[in-house]
């Protein structure tokens, strides 16, 4: 079972306590955005086979959203971090590079 | 190709079965084809078959990174139905179901289509209203379904507990000509028929890149070298995102795991397919006697073909409530497949930003039932370069235009 440590309350939460929120760091398209930008924000997804950043909610715990770095090809978890951050923090990137040398954000 | 018949069987029985030939030829890639299809699952092989049969294009290669039919074609619960709410869905799924009716004769390969009837239980008042609406929609679409009362549910499937404490059965949407088919045979039958038309089915040949020139596709890089083509069809289900990335575009698709399982074989106890969407499980009995069981998808992106165990627990909990007699059954095998889910839970059969490159994906959790119709529509799109009536509504541009075929709301669950 997938276990993610909630960065808000520190609990190592099992998957059944969590609600998935799919791709993280999507840039919201505003009211003046083009159709392409809006489509990209609403629907187009990276859906990578490998390192993936996702939103999760500790639904049956503290109830807060957080972000996780995970590998979709091996189900390995690299770490979790605050949903307030606009991009993965340095320690998460370091944890990914320790396991995937040369990894570059796409 | 030698014709399969009772006489062929008798002839081979007389000579110790030494005369059977390979169902499809082992092929090595040629330098160039008129059309290359990536993915030798049901949808890819059906596309190739109808390209040859309906459009006379037989200089075709079907490339498969693993083995034929080893992806989702070999990993589903083989349910065939067409009781959809939205018109474009009902049209393509009904086309597929109608083609399944005569597929064995058409392919000269027994796909064991068994129109035993599919029943979708209504276990809340909301579902009763929803399925009554679907039954009316189906009547207008020419899909034979009816809404039946609980008494009739019990007659058709006596092992259902219709007066359960939590979700009593209030009725069901009944499609008498829905059913099941033998999943491997569908892939094998199409492969044999394609091979007989002179097409190359190349297994263990992974596509590693898409080559283009002036915005038009010229071929694919593979583990067996470069293969040139005039037209490219991407029909790879779970890995659509990867191949699309090679071709230089993104898709509104997420890959998640969907699991299924079978019990130990028992004596015949249900001769219909039952789907219970409120508690979210579905079950039918295979010809071998195993109960074939499926449920919901995982909630996260995953390419590993294995899912989370708690989903199996949830599915079985739901089905034991609906079918109390299965509570002591032992489960024999469990597996997962990677399904490609779109935002509106409807498939994509479309042109792409790359010229002469076409994609067929997004069938999500319900692709098996659509195989013949999907192949029919995709072949039409590839042959003409423009979608025909079946595929027209399923273009990728519908997401930008806000013209969804919203089966996620219609079905209430993954479907």
C-alpha cells in the first residue's frame, strides 16, 4: 500500500486515508487566457512514466492538501512537501537525483 | 490461411493434428509501409483488419512492444454492452456490439461471443431515474435495453440479494444482447485475419521515436530499426502519453491502474453479467466456472500493472453484499492493467497536430467492448484522413471547444 507522510501533521498516512488530486504545479489560466492555455490548464497532462509530482489530501486525517514526488514506473516515493510551494523544493529534487541521477524537471 | 471448419477439425483429427499452420506469420519489418499501427492489442489489430477489409489497404504493419494481446486486451473482464446515455457513445459501442454478433463468422475464428445479457443494478432512487433515462435514450438510439423491476432481476439472476439492508435492488437496466466474449480469441482472430491479408504483425518491437518531415510523419524508430510509413496510427492505451510525446503533442489523458480478479471455478450459478455501480463491483461467470470480478480504478498515475490492495477489498465487500453466496469463495488470480482515462471518460479517435498521424486512445476502463467499432472508426479515419460519422464526435479538439461526451456524469463511475 502507498504510504505518504503528510507534511502538515507528520502522520505516515496509508493510501486509504488519502484522497488523490493528480498532477501538481498546474498554472491556472486566467480570464484573459487563450483557448490553448485554458485547455492546457484544464485537460492536457504530463502523465509521465517516471518522476511525477502530485497533489494529495490527507482526507481522513488533518484534511489538508499537500504535494508528493513519486515514480509512476516503480511506485517509489521520493518525498512530500507543502502545497504552498510553486515548485519542488531543493531537498525533494536532491532526493530524486539521488535515485535518478541526471533527472531534469520537464 | 487454411479455413477453420468442422471438416478441417475432422481432417486434422485423422492425422494427429500435424497439419495446423501458425495462426499468423512471424514477420520481420519491411523498410516501408502504407500504414503502421503501434500497438497489437484488440483496438490496433481491429484497426488493421478494417483498413484491409473496408478500405483495401493491406500494406500494413502492426508493431507490438510485448506480445500480441498482452496488454489490456488480456487484462479485462470481457464485458460487452452498449447501453450508453450520450448519442456518440451509444453509436460506436452499439456498432461494436453488433459487429461482435457475427465476428466469429467474419474472422473464421471462434471469439466465443456470448450475448447472455448485461444487467446494471439500480440501488438508489437516483440510479433508478438515471437508468430509466438511459433506457429512453437507448430506445431513441436504437439500442435494445429496458428498465426491469426487482422481481425480474431476481428471476434473471437468482443469486442476487435484492433486499439487502444497505442498498436494496430497486430495478435494473437490462440489455439482453450484451454479454461477454473470449478476450484472447478476439486479438488472435483479428491477428490471423490480418496476417491472411498479407499484413505484418511484428511482436517485441518497441517504438522509441516518431520521425517527421515538414509537419508530416515519415516513420517510426523502433528496437528493430527505422520503419517508414505514409500513415501512423497510435493505438497503445495506457502508454498513449509516451508515444504522443515522441510525436510531439500532449494528451488529456492520465494512466491509472484498474484491477480485476477471478475466483476458483464453481458450478454454473449465474448466466448473466451483473454490474452494481453504487457499491461498485461487477461480476460474471466464465465458461470455466470462475467468477470474473472487477471494480474501480486506483486514484493515482501508475504504469506498473499492479494496483492497491484495498481496492480489491472494496470491490469484494461490495459484491459479497450483493451476492452473499460468494462470501466463502477463494480468489484465484488478480491482475492489473494500465487504463488511459480522459477528462470526460470518453475515448479519443482523432487526427493529431502531426500530419498523417492519428490516435485512438482514452478508452479508459471500458475498451474491450468497443474493439470492433473502434477499429472500424479508426480505419475509416486513417484511410480517408478525416473522421467518419462514428469518430467525428471523438476528436481531441472537443476538450478545447468544451464539447464533451460526458459519460463520467452519465455513468456515475468509471465505466
